[in-house]
């Protein structure tokens, strides 16, 4: 990265580690983009944008199974409109995230015949939505979802209606709770030191902390990651992120690509 180390970007990404003075950690991005996405898709800032496969043309979105999510990868900076009739964008998303991942949003419903789609957006406020032009994105399918239950302090990954993985987790404290709502995975990274405070892998989410608005230059992005404090699992111990045992985050990292829906519920 030209502007900052990947470690600094990771610190900005994850608001829930709560580890002061941690040693710099190298992040190893990957560059795969699946047809029906089942692996991670992350690029470095210096790399060209990775285009999602052109799979949308030729299939009927109304015939998709209910568990499949249509995700959209930005071809560059992504203009977001309050409505298709508006000429001026409401906001513009950058081409890549702070970690250099191609910006992704998830669609709400199907694209319109005239080339628009309503999308869930990353960033504040949580739950933001807007309209995007289909010509500005590449569409791909995500077959799977993550559900986090804060009361049970448990994470479950589903593929369709099938439960694939279940694990206990650590969540935010009463002072810095893990936000609830519907989010999606925006980043997926591998750390060179698997014994780091973030474990071997970390997923960045579209959601933001409700109590932390700035963290090492970022804006309190919520993450799902491993830990070097296994004793914290099952407790309310983080600044808002969801901590997993390292063997479980390794599996989630392999299963859940960017664009994967994440439901966090009480």
C-alpha cells in the first residue's frame, strides 16, 4: 500500500480488539472472485480492480433460491442515488475499502428493467440504503449467510437452510456493544502472524460501532476475527467486534466471501 501500512488499515478496520501497543502485523490479501462466491475476494491497493464474473446476464433473478444474495462489485467509484429519478448522487463510495478490497454492496430485491437496483450500503448510519446503476457494477451471487446471536454469544454459518458451522464467540461489552442489524462482509484478510490479537483472519463488515466513531483513523468498522485471548470466548469482552476461536475464524474465512449477509441479533 502506498499511503499506509496494511497493519494501520487493519487497526482502522477493526474497532473491537481493544489491544493497546500491539506489534505491527502484515496482512496477506487474496485476489479470487468466484462465480457463486465461496471464497474470499480481497485485493491490494496497488493491484487493479478485480472484476466479478459476468454471470448475471442470461439468468432470471426471480427464479433464484431465497437464500441466494445478489452482490455488486463496483467497477470504480460508485455513485449512490436517493432515487433513480435524481440526477445528483446522494453519496459516492470509493472504488476500494480501507484495506484495498473492491467495494461491494448487496442488492435489495432484483434490478429494475431500466438498469437500477436498490442496495444496502457500508458505512454510517447502519442500515443505509440507496440506488445504484447496474452499469456501474459487476453482479455475482453469494450462497450462504452468517447469523450472530448476542444473547447466546454464538455464531452460525448457513449454506441455504443447512447449518454448516456453529461456534461460541465473544461480543461487545455493555459500554461498547456489538450493534444489531443486517450487514454484509466487505473485507476478508489473512494475517501473517496467526497468534496476533486478531488471530489468523479477520472479516470486515458493513456495520459501524454505535459508540466508537473513530479508531486509528477509521470510523469504528465492526469485524469478525480470531483472537489471542481464547479465554474471552463466550464472554462480553470486545469493543464491539465478534471474536471467534482461531480454528473457527479459519473456517469462516474459507466459507464466507465478501458480500456474505451477516445478521446480528439480540
